[in-house]
C-alpha cells in the first residue's frame, strides 16, 4: 500500500489527459491539509466539471479525481484565499512529474490585476510525513504552502514564503527511468543485502511491493542477497527491471486492486493496489479499474471501512471480551462447585443409616460399619466421637441440606451465566460483521439495554437527538439482502436486533429460517413467497445455508452444520435476550462458507 512514484506517474498521465488545458473554476480548502480544486476541462475533452482532491495529511497523503463533494468551511483559510486570488479561472497548461519522484506539478496560466499573462505552479509532494502543497511563482520561489516548515523542523529544506524551491536529495537515489544496464549491474555488485531491499534503497519512486515484484518476476526468493547472485540471475533481474521501466515510460498502466480471498474474517478486504501487475499477489482476487483515481478512491474508501469501523468498535470489543472472560471464569468455578455437590445424596443415606442402626453403635465410636439397605452392601461411616449416633445423623442431614440448597442455587446461576456467555458471544460475532456506524450503534444500544454498558444521558436536544431527553437517534442499519441464483430473496441479520427483526417482523410463517448449529451466528431468512418447503429449489436452500455458515463464528472452518425449519416453528421465550430463540424440530445441512456466487442488493 505505497503511494509510490509509479502511482504518481499513472496519476500524472490521467490528469494530463483529463484536466490538462482546463480552467480552474473553484478552489476550496476542506481541511487544514486538504484542497478540492474544481476544474472545467476544455470543450474537446467533454467539458463538464471535475474535482481534483489534494491531501497533504502526514498520515495519508492522497491525490485523485473524485465525484464526491466535501463540505468547505464558511471562512476560507488564508492559503485558500491566496490560491483563489492567483489561480481561479486560470488555465492548467500541463501536469508533470519530475523523474519518478512522488511529486506532481500543475503549471497554471492566469492574468494578474494588470491583465498581464502570468505563470504559477502548484506542487503537490506526496512524501509521507513530509507531504505538502506548495504554491510557486514563475521563478520557482515559494509564495506560500499549506504546511510551513522552518529550519527548526527541517535542516534540509525550509518551506516558507520567499524561499527558493528545490527537491531535496537526501537519500542519493538513482532515477530508474534513466538507468543503464551497466549502472544496474554495478548497483548489484555493490550490494550486500536482499535484492528487494537493495532496489528500494537504490532507486527513487520504487515501493517495497514493486521491488519485491521485480525480484519475483526474476524468480528470485525474497531473502536472496544481491552479492550471492550468479551472472545469469543478475541478467534476469536487469531484464525484468528494464521491462518494468519501459512499461512506465510507455505509460502502460493497469490499475488493479488486490483483495484477500478465502473464508476468513478478512476475506474481501483490500490487501494492495498497483498500476502494474503484481504476480506475487496471485493468491488474491483482482478488481480492475478504468483509472488510477477510481482505484485510489475505492481502495482507501474500502480500507477506511475496515480500519475505521475496527477502531470505532475497539471499546465495545474490549468491554465484551472483559465481561466474557469474567463470566467464563465464573461459569467454570460454578461448574466445579456443582460437581462437589454431587455426593450430597451420600450424606442423606448416612443419616438414614445412623437413625436405623444407631442403637447398636457404642458411645464414643469413631466409625461404624453398617448394611446399606439400598445397595445391599456394607458401608463404613466416619463419626464424631463427641456426638451421639442421632446427633451424627442430624449432622449428615444438615450437610445434605446445605449441599442441596447450593446445588439448586448454582443450577439457576449457571443457567443465567451460560445465557449471558451465549449473549456476549453473539455480540462478539456481530461486532466482527459490523461495517457501518449504524451497526455499531445498534450493538451499543443492545449492550446498554442488557446492562453490559452504562447508558449515557446528555440531557440536551441537538441535531443528533430525536427529541427525547438523553436518547440519541440511531443511524439507520438494515439487514443484508441477497438474491439467490433462482431469484429468491434472502435476508441476513448482522446483529441480534436485526436477527429479531427478520425473524419475527419480516418473516411469514412459511418462510425458511436458517442458523448455524450450536454456535453464534446470524439469523438467515429465505422468503418462499408462500410456497411450501418441498417446492423451493435445492440450490436456494444451499445458498441460504451458505450465508448462515458465512455469517457465523464457524466461518473460518470452511464447512458448518446449519439447522433450518419453517419460521412458524421458531419461538422466542418470554424475557429472552435479543436474538435468542428456541426450536425443537428441524432439518440439518452441511454448508460451505463460500458466498461468492451470491449477489447482494445494495
């Protein structure tokens, strides 16, 4: 996931082909490190409007064309006002990239207050924590920048108004676009490190992924040292290096996103993107795009979806895990205590035997051996010599009564703790499948109502409040909707609230209900349109069962046993936790967790 020089080269070509020759219509600074430049392309390029998104945030610098509008503040910052003054209605003469640097230069022609034609440059540097957007005059002097860098921050280059602009050469890397065979072989001869690391260290614009790809194409393992390469291996490496460079020079870019495959919880998550084919990502699925901008926008949107929701749910996952560990420990302890009470009936029998044979036991005896008339065998009973046989019998009866009370209380408590463990595990499973703020809000509301979280009352009415004191409006979150290969609607609950929704409010009595056997999972509903079960195609059953397997805690097993039955036979006990149901007669099917053939309705 590197915004490297090759990505910038692909973006440079796209921008030159789309906004080159266009006029800057609007400039907005949507954040302290973000700009959105609206451009009207020339008539021969279709006209209309295009938005160029520029971000110099140190954590995630980005540049791409987008259709997404962003809210700008009412009061524009000073840097935005400066750009509007000089660049608004200016014509973009060209978009260029120096070498294979992670830098884009927009050359803009405009007329000043006197009506004279002037040239300015907008430079976007995409360099991690050193990223910046810099405004230059025609003499390459810095007019201003979105981030000021003084000598106290950087001893290499100041980025301040009035300073000369230059590209710092701090790592002395070579330009791969002008590299020769002799120069490349000399680099290999001087290196005493892994091939991919040597390429990354020696050439500008290369990311770790691209360096590993060159080594992979040359059939070299990633841990091979450059110093140990044979002449034929070095020649092969040069050939692959040269092919890639020629592809970049010819501007032959193929924007592709690589997504993880399999049935794990990260299946479908974006793993990497590239504008050149990555053969060492053969175990990932490929998603092709028409342009680098479309690729970048979708990749970071998906990545943000996986990471942002994961971060936002971290507190809930931590709370659930903490309570779950406590309950599991409590449940184990209670089970051991129940096991200790299993011998309670023995003490009841001892009391009865002492009452029956007490007359024959001498006073002060420490033990006695009597016939157990329940089993017909002799049994030895330890006695307290300071007590009479009748008092010893009462002592055994008291001990039996205490154990019986303990057993009855623990039986009730363990059932409650087990139900709470099952509830927490269902919440834990739902958190893994949450993809929106609405999903998390529903889970948080469920945890508050179940007592796992303390409800927060603000006592204020604001735009996020539904008008009731302390009760915030829950963002909309709906069950997943799929269409089977035969055209049947299938609904999947992503959490317990949605499980109850589809099972008891959306379902008709003859719809088919699916759930993973004896494990947390989603309720899945196959809508039958009123048809009896024997008239539904087998494939619809298999696909609905696959969804129940995929959205269960057994997802990574590959195959899961799924129970299914008509919805009218599914019952919810009074006072049961959200998502908890019972059923007594059902069919079973072993389902795979592969749902790639199913189409989700957005």
